[in-house]
């Protein structure tokens, strides 16, 4: 999970002055991978050392993909003539990890959390915050997508960043999609206000529970 940047810079106590993170989870926090990074930082990083990448942003954006919603959710209203809408209660709460097309985005992204890997505490990996999505298309909002960006910033003459956004080359982490139960009409220029609560699942700390509130709707998703 965490490796020294230069083997010969280890101290006699087995500490290292630089640490490179080689894994993040889906939606940045899935599988508690950052927990392990923070443990390594607190136990093995020498005073004055740094963790890289040092900054991580977690972002949300609105999605308008009626065909995807039809295939995953509305499909259950008529399954070869049978109304199986009761299945939505099981399908909607499951966040999906997939590659989203850039043209499915219907809002500007909103950063909901910034983590400084050299300072963040374990408790801060669970959080609740408000957000605002500025809508760019008059259409139906069918989902909210989450993704992360990472930065090599502190003390770097040549600063480097890496994104898992739908607008860049796809990565192993893809994107995390939270489908709405029913589509929501939105207007270009509208500011869609929402709240998000991200917490670990007490029954399985490696997984997450994400609660989204949009307008008068509230849904908890598992990841």
C-alpha cells in the first residue's frame, strides 16, 4: 500500500522520508484503502517526510442518461408483461461502478471533499456536506456520478495530477454511479442543491454507505 520513494533514505529505525500511495478504492474511499495509507504514514513515515499523492479531491456531477435508467430501473415496470416494480427497492440502492460517457454529464462538477494525505485523520474519511450542481442542459437528471482526482503537489517542481473523471481517459477506477428512483426534470442554469453523507458500513467497514439528498428525495446507496 505504501512504499519508500528511495530505499537508501530509510532511517535506522526503519522509517522512511517519502511514501508513495499505490492504491485507492472506487469512489476514493471504498475498501478502506486510505485507512491503510494513514496507518503507514503514522507508524513509518519519518518526521518531515511526505505522502504522495498528497491531495485528493472527491467530486460529484449530475447525469442525464435516460437509456441507462430505462435499462437498469424503469425496466422493472414491465418485464415481458409483468409488473416487477418491487425489484427497484433492491436495485436502486446498489451504486454501480462503470465507465460513463462524457456526454452523459449534465452539470458542472462539484468538489465535495478535499483530503490532504499528510494531515487527514481517519475520522475525516467519514463526512457529510452540502453541494451544488450547476446544470448545463435542460433535460432529465437520472443519476449522480462520483469520481476522484489526485495531485502530486507538495514540494514538487513538476506538479502532476491524475483524474478518474468521465471526461478523461478511462481508468481502473471508472466512476461510481448513483441512479435515481425516478428521473428529475432540470433546467440549464439551475443550481441543484443537495447533501451527501459518506460513512463506513458498520457491518462491513470495507464498504460504504452513501446517502444523497436532492430536492425532496433521499436515498441511501451501498458500495
